[in-house]
């Protein structure tokens, strides 16, 4: 780990101002960033601790939605009574990720900005365009069993591994962002980018912008469910996941961002069966050999989850 | 030399077990230290002065040469005290050199040359004032390589594999003929991946010098070879190395040898005149230490219609390092398992540009049972027989390879009792018949076998004026319970409470023992301890009966009893402390030793077990969850029900890992393993293990050693993974013969079945 300076922010404005300095990074729970710093995958020179800013509140909004402060812990969100009653898919998704220790420490904002678990990203002796732009993609012709099936590029085939973000995508959440130019809101689906030629640029956040909250609209009508497939029962990134909230469907670990299955939703709305609907979505998927299985896996998993949510909603 | 019949005929305090301490599930001797974080592991030992921190740099090629070295930037980095490569490392004797002909290990020079023979090989070393500075500077060392194309593709090199050095296939009868003439035949191939030990404590060393003596704390399973090897590498006398390994966070075979952390810590401490610590990172452990090599195993079984095996063969292909000869003997265990007149077993080895292969918990059995015990399951189905019954029908009356009688063999009892306790009769022989919610549920079983060994060892016992017994032995406790069982043997032998026993192990200055490995530790170290304890009893009894001030004076020393810290003869007694205070106020020390019996080879001595597993398979996703697991084992007298059970259940969990998740994938472009941390190398977590139990049958194997005990450290691992695989098949009807059985592989089978 390289030497760095540290400050504990006392206000959102102060944090955002401090973040304009080159080499500065926000830190909250640090469950991902500290690992990356130890491996020198990330080498910030200055850390701004936003974990203790007063933005951990979870409050209902006037329109019947929910505003979740960005520094709320993953555990606090998953165990929140309103979340459990009205947004169970979010609670289920959060507890499907990490371990209890990680969820106690990890923040909502940090969870959204966690970085991929691609082995070539973690191994600093291998090429990775995300870690070292221009070095190439070690995974493209490598051991890429868990690579993306949607929206990948020749520069990067990594996936976004947040479980929480998949549920938020299905629920139509947006994030509240504060930057030098003031406060604005970004739909969650527009927060993360596809890799294109610049996989090291992962979000549409401008430099120094801080996520202060996640805002959920009122829950859609119908059942909700989250299903995740992983190689072991806990503490493992997913091979694929699906979040269903009424007629809204999002897929996880299949792309560089949480993937809202718009094609499938459209088909469902016009009366297609769950299997037919997800088939429409997967018509746009492509795989590389080792990750071929993800296409039938998603087909089966999503059909089962959509059916389950439908039954719940009846 | 002693004979097995002496052991059988002679009573001793462990057999008598008057205080009932033998077998009792007493808590770990060092448990409070470990759970309070106060057991100093090698890296945490407090040195006499502030240490410097060494960090190793691993090669980023698998094979080739270092053609240029630039350490200027690293040397100029903050806090850096030394930067070494092959160009400037202190001189060390050539590899394997022995200045002392009887050294158990030769020189193992670090940063030996410009030659790189595996990815991650330590090729540079940085020492700095802090770990952070050393780590940061280690990234500034610039090495230029002339890399060759790595030859690491095991699957593509199978046809080049030859017989391991000095080995031949073992054939009894005529396998080909027997197989061809068998009415029911099975011929299938299984593959197991390269695996890493993933001990909780990575390898680590701390060294300092006191004049010309090197004091080295390290994490190692065997003390003497480590001491000798370090002395030879440093070019000093063996007695000038004091090697200590008090607490060890897991070994599993991976710490059966030293690595460059120890050599470099000692060399740097000498060069810098201050203590130096060096540890492997978790990532460095994957390449930089040994691994269990991958195997491909072809099993052929030919049976009569009643299930009796007529022909049996297991052939194993495996790999080792280009300069090595380690062979994963995955076929050997099968030689003692089932009867069959026509038998063929053997191994093929191919050398690759991969890191060094070596032993890992239950070497041989762990991989081998993953094929044979599944083959038996498949054969049982072909025959329409219950898998338990098939094994019973092939139970041999004597060792089927060499005809030796079994010292003890309760395999059938393990299988029968396990089947009953588990509810095996509820298993449906046809797969895919049982559902619980979205899960298909199935049961599987497998047999377990592992050899038993006794090696030469010494031990000393002391008693002091407070009546405290101190056990001293150059033995190790790698988390197995060695401290605890030695304390139990001492307390039982001398008739004192456990609180009056001190155990000192893990030190090269103590009477030598072979250490921990091959599940020989408890039997070997414990038998030496019993011998030392018997000698101390004799010395105390003679002291008492010849002391005119003792109430026991003039009695027969052979009749003296030891109980509750009191020595007695009929109705005359005094405390042990009183006797020692009068006669040996500075304490009394005696040694004892154990050697294998001269006739031990007349018997086939093994440990046995039966595994029973219930799994759920999600037919939609191919996910597998272990629901319950039972192992029933027969392994001689059990010294400690708690630590032995922990060893056995730990081994069973390893089996779950091998079946479902563990394995390092090799990227052939680099000659490198890709998953290098515990988030990517998947060992089971708590949620993967359902209801888990291990039962130990009452057994005494007096032919094994004077205590009638046998090892359990590896037995639990033998067969456990196969039982999981068989349960998966019973649940969903898919056989995956390429481990681990991950959802992608199972899904392909489920889809092919139309599920």
C-alpha cells in the first residue's frame, strides 16, 4: 500500500471541495477500496472519509417512495422495516452479497461504486484495460467463465458484481449526487457505463461528485424476488442474478452494469410467458465459450424468478 | 527392537486409562491463547530489538531468464535497507549441498540464479523499516526477462507422461483378461484440478542472530529438516540454528518444507544486524509454495453379476515441476481397499513449467477416492445393487495386494452403522425421485481409507518440586491438537491433573520428533511421550522406594501407583511434590523413545471410514447444497474425542470443497494460476456445510503402536468428496467426472437430460 493522507469530512460540501484535488478518493466502509489499495490496484494519494457524514437516514418520501442515505450500511438497509415490507427484493439482494461482516461495514454509496471481481483486474501482473488503460484485456482470451454476456467490448468483458444494484435497477431507483455544480439526480440505470473503449471510466459521475442518497419510487404492483446463482452458498460473487419487482426485471453479473431487461419486460407486458420473455432479452446476448453457460443459466433463472414473483403477486 | 507382540502384551497407563483422560474430549491446551489472540505465531513473536520487514518479489514469467535488473528506484524508496536479487544476494552453498552428511535437508539457496522455473518464484527481495515501505519498494524493482513459452497444459501433455522415477505398475493376476471376461464392466475417467492448501496462516518467518547463532521462528510442520536445511543454507553448524515453531495456523502438508521466507529472513538478519520478518502474502502462497497437482484417473472395474469384482484398475496421470519428481499417488490407496483377483494400478508423471507439486492433506487418497469411489457407485447402479452392499461383497479377508492380515479392519462396520444412523434405507436407488421445494434431494456414500504410520521419535518428561510434569519434544501442533493429546498422555501416565502438565514443543533444541504429516503425528509423538512417561514413572518409583524418608521406602518400585498427584504403595503414600522436593529440588528429567516394531510390516495397518451425504440440487441452476453429512470412522483408540472429531469433520469439509469448489485454474498463456485469493479460490464457508457429524467406533489397534491409536488427520478427507458427487447423481441423475462440480458443469448435464 502506498502512503496517503486522510481526512474525515465534516460536511458534504467540504467533502466535495476536498475531492477536487488530484488523487483524492472518497472512502466510507472501505470494504473494497482498502483491498484494492493493498494490492496497489488503486493508489489514491488522499482519502476523504465520508462514512460519518449525516447521510445514513432511511426516510419515506412524500410520493410514497423511500430515500436511503448513501452512508447507510448495507445491513441497515436490508434490515429496515419499510424496506423489508415494501421492497423485499432489495433486502434479499443485499443479504445475498458479501458476508455479514462486510455488510455491516459497507455503505450504500460504496456498494454501487464497487469494482469488478474479474481475476485479471485483481492480478497486477496481467494486462487489464480497466486497471491499466491500454494494456489489453487478459480475460478476453483467458479464463473468462464469469464474463459479461451483454454490452461487453473487446477492451473489457468484466461484470458489475453488486447484488444491491440489481434490485435497485429493477425498482427504478435513482441516485442523488452532489458535486461542484450542485445537486442533481441520475437514474440508477444511467449511473454506470458500458465498457466501450474506456472500461476504466465506470460511471457518469463527474470528478469529485459524491453520491448522497438512493431514491426509490413507490414499489411497483406485483411480487418481488431476488435470485442469485453462485459457486458457494455465501461470500461469493454471482454467476448470474435476477431481480423482479412486479413487471420490472433486472439481471446481475451479466454486464458491466446492472442490466435492466427491457426486452423481457416488453414481452411480459404483451402477454409472453416468462420463458419467452427472457428469451427475447437473451437474443441480444453473446458469449465467448467458457461463459456460454450463462445464457441458458439466465434463461432458466429469470424464468423461474419471474414465475415466482408472479405467484407471490397473486 | 520391540515387536508388535510386546505392544499387545504389555499394559500401560494409556491402555489402563484409570483417570479416564484418554479419549476424553478435553479442551485445547493452547485454546485460550488462540482465541484471545495471544498465541505468538512466527510473524508475531516479539524479537529482542525492532525488526525490519522483508518482502519477496515473485517472477512474472513461468520459465526463462532474468536478463536485466534495475533496483535503483527501489533502493532509493523511503525506509529501504536492502534490495537483493541473484546478483547481490549473500553467497549460499549450492542447492542440496550438505556440510553435515547426516543433515535431513540440504542447502536451499534463495535467489539462486537468473533462471526462472515457475511463475511467482521469488526473484528479488526488499527489506525496509516497515512492511508498507518494503511492499511499496518491492513494486519498484524492475526485472527484464527473456521468457520462454511455458509448457503448462496438463491435458495436452498427458500422452507424454511416463512412469515416475523408480516406479512400476503393479499388476496381480491378468487385468486385461479379467476385465474382458467380466460380464459387467465400467471404464470411465475422472479429473481433479490443481489445489492449494490455503492455510489460514500463510508461511512466515522471523530471524535474528545472537553472535554466530541464528534464532529463527517459522511456521513449519517438521522441525529437524527445517533446522538442518537452514544451517546448510547459511553455511553454519546445525547447532547454530535454533529453530522454533510454537504455533502454526494450519499446515496440511504445505508446510512440510521451508521456503525462501526463512532463508531470506535469516540472511537479511545477518547482513543487517537486526531481526527480520518475512511473510508470504495470500497471493504469493498460491504460486510460491507447493500445491496438490491435478490428476486424470482412469478407473476400470469388471464384476460378476453378483457384484464381486473380477478385475480392478486405477491408473493416475499427474504432473510435477520440471526439476521435481513428486508424484500424486492417487492409485496406491486402492491396493488395500477391495478384493479382486486381477488388479492393475500405476501412475504416469509429466513435468511442467508449473510451480512445485507436493503433498496436501491425504495425498493420494484425497484425489484417488474421487474417482474409484464414484466408479463403485456407478458399478452398483449397473448391477442393481445398493452401493453399501457392493462394497460389503468385495470386502477382502486379508490385504488383497500382499496377503498380509489386517491389524484391524472395521470398514464394513463403519458402512453398516453409518447407513443405519444416516437413514440410508430411505435412499431411492433411481435418481431424481425426491423433491423438497425447488431442490432435488439425493443421498450418496463412499468408503474412506488411509494408511497408518509410526516413525522414530524421542521425548523428555520432567517433574519439578511442585509436582508439575513438563513434556518436551521437537514436535509441532499445526492446529491438530498435539499439545492437548501430549498433555493427556502425560497426565494419565503420571497420575496428575491436566492443570499440572506443561507442554513445550516446536523447538529444535528439544528431543526430536518427525513432526506433523501423513496423520502419523499423534501416534508417533504420543508413543514417544508414553515411553518417556513410563521411564519417569520408573525413576520416581525407584527414587521413592530407595528414599528412607519416603513412606514408600523399601517397597517394590514396580508396584508403585500414581494417582491424583500422589504416589502410593498399598496404604503408604506421599505427594509427588514432596518426594521431588526432598530428592531432586531442581527437578528430575528422563527421556523416552519409540521406534517402529521390527515386525510391523507383517500386518496391513489402515484407518477406515464410511461417508454418507445428502445434497440438494437446484435443477434450474445447477447449484448444489450439502444438507447433511455423516462420517463413521474406525481409527484405533481415540486420544481426544473433541480434537479427533474436529480433525475428521475438518477433513470431510475438505471433501465438500474438492467436490464443489476448490481448484486453481491455469492460464496457459502465462503459466500462471489465476484465482489467487480466498474470494476466488473457493473453500467451503459455514453456509455450505449443513448438519455435519463424525462418529468414531470403539477400536483398539494394538499392532499399530503401544497405545493402540491411529491417525485421523487425513482420514476424514478420504472419500468425502466422492460421497458428495454420488449424492449429486442420486439427486438429479447427472454425473460430472471433472471436478469441481460447479453449476456450469451440472447445468450442462441437466439440460442434456431435458430437465
